[in-house]
C-alpha cells in the first residue's frame, strides 16, 4: 500500500513541476472546433513517376 502512495506522490510532484515550468504555454482546452482550430492542408502528391 505504501508503494501506491509513494508512486502517487512522485507522479503528482512531477506533474506539478512540468506544469510550473511550462507556465502559461500549456493548452488544456482539449479538441478545438471552429475558428480557433488550425488545419494545415496536405501537400499535393508528386506527379512525377
């Protein structure tokens, strides 16, 4: 049981460290739809064979 608690504490500490280092650059909003979604068109396939 103590191993589970220790694992949780370590994971939580690592998660907080990563979030604090990223600052305001973390995007936790999930999937985007509408105008805020950025879609990059695929490059056309090469016609040379």
